[in-house]
C-alpha cells in the first residue's frame, strides 16, 4: 500500500509554516494559532489513535483552541524510521513511536524498556513508566542528543507472535519461520535468538506480505493485530508476551524549541491526562480484541515452555542491555 503522504513531501507541505502566522512579521500581536502534525502507523479506531484524539482534544481545551493537532493515521507520514529522521529535521511535529524502534536512533535509556521480558505485567509497566524512573527515561531522550523530546508514555499492550499456517506453542515451532519485524536491530536480534528468521517489512505492506507468503508471521499487541485485520491472513496468535515495549509520544526538538514555556506546559499537561486515559482504555481494548478474535475463529495459544523463551534472551541482553545495566536493575527492582 502506497503512503498517502510520503515523508519527502512533508518538507514541501510544511513550507516553514508550522505556526500559522508566526513567520509573518506584520501579523497581529495576538497569539498565533499553532498547527501540529501527529503521526501513527495504526488505523483510526485503534486504541492508540483514540488516545491520540483524546490528547488533541486536551491540547485544544487547555490552549483555548489556539493549538490544533492534526492526526495522520495508517502510516501516512511514513514508518517509524522515516518519521524519526523527519522529526530530527523538524519536518514532522509529533509521532507515536515506541521503545523498540527508537533503539537504533541513539544511545538512550529507553532501550532498556524495549528489552524482551523486562516487564512482569501491565501493573509493573505503569509502576515504571508513571514513576520517577519513567520521567528520568523520558528526559534522557532529549538529553541523549536524539533531537527528539519525549512527552509521555502510552501502553499498546504486550506484543505476541502470530502465524499464517500453524499455531505456536513451543520455541521449536518458530524455528526457521520468516517473521516480520520492525526495522530495529533489537527486534532483529530478539527474533533470531528465538530461532526464527527476522524480516523487516514496512508496516503498511504487512497484510499483503502475510497473504502472499512473503513472511510466515509477525508480532503485534492484540489491539493492533485485530484492528489491522491481520487475523484474516494469519489466524494463529500465541500469548508469548516477548515485548511490552512502551509507546512514547515524541516531538521534534526543533519544533519544541520554537514553543513558548506556556505552550510546552499545555502539551505536558495534556500528556499526563492522556496517560491516565490510555491506561484505562488499553485494558478495555485488549479485552475487546480478544473477544473479537475468538469470535472470528482465531486460535489463541499459550506457551508450554515459557522459560526457554526468556532464557534464549541472554545474548540479546548482553548485546543491547550492557550499557543500561543500572536502568535494567532499577526497572526490575520496582514492584
């Protein structure tokens, strides 16, 4: 599926007009309206897009309508790597990224949160992300030199594998399967450690890749698996929970630095409110997704050998976690 709005066009569309009147020296002294573009790879109706719309509503309310957020779903602004690069140039304002795909864009503590099996469950996830350690990790995104600013977290659910031809219940069932992954070295190494063949494919191309046999499976949280209708072509879903990688709403540092302190406060306050909204919404979305998947005939399985999956991650932690031992230990120590 072709992107509706390729990233290379964004620079042209922006035309230096991020702020509707900010470049006009003759503009009235009244505060200018600010229009910010927000991207996500998921379709409208997904819980993360519902959360994005909630965020946009809160920003509009807190700014009394002066700051408007335009939402571009379904990868219209590009995939993760393309948008991160565009944000670094100031060509995309806001994006719902995630810790896994961010791991290739600089040495950041957030990489620790993308490591497989680092979170015990959803409560542990939020104890980390909503606490002082979560704030520290968000601040580090900008401090690391990524040229992006971390605003707040969202929970997209635990990521699980799904396959086209047969169910997975044990680690041997993944052996030599071609599994689509994000273009992230961490995810490539995670899937390789499980014995499968990781295959980076644009998210917008995944449905067709599954349908035509280019890949044998992929991995997604339940809400994404359902809302993107991947179950139609890959009806086997295993609850392995290999990654509970947090979503992070990011802002281009270039754009952030153009904002007044008051406008930055609006975005941060709206982000805090959105975290609270998302925390409740994701639980309901996960349950609804599982109900709908079972009704659609999806075979949902559990692992018979979960310890083998976590033990297989030693090499991944050695390679990707060595620089974040302190952060990893802090995460594990949080109840």
